[in-house]
């Protein structure tokens, strides 16, 4: 019996790089990301897989976005998390506590 994969394929590296660049520098993009992560991802080149009803933006909803400084500091961890399979878990480094 074949098991179905849960989650989405990894977000492309170029999209992750642009996402982290903008989340660490651009207030308008940060605001868009907080209000509509899916639209923010599409603005920087994310394309939803044709064979999926899921969108990576649904996996990245945060109520408190980490500061620009925290995103810069934790960029390597965030790149690793966001470049792996997205399973509806927001990387803890992307959230402010």
C-alpha cells in the first residue's frame, strides 16, 4: 500500500531568499505577509503546485512576526526550515514571542 505524502514540496530556494530578504528589510512586505502570506509569497515568485489544493502561504501564518533583527540573526535556520517539506508548521524563528 502506497502512503500519501503530507504537506507540500519545499519552497524554491530563490523564493525563500527573497522572502527572508524582504522580511528583514521591507516594512510594507512584512505587513502584507502578516495580512496575507499567500499573496506575499506569490508577489515574490511562489507558484502553487498544480497537483495540490494547498498553498505554502497557509503554512506560514503567524500572529506575531519576528523582528527584522531576529530574522537576520536566524536566517540560516529559517532557510533550512523553509527549504524543507512544508507540513503546516511555521518555523519558530519566524515568530515573535
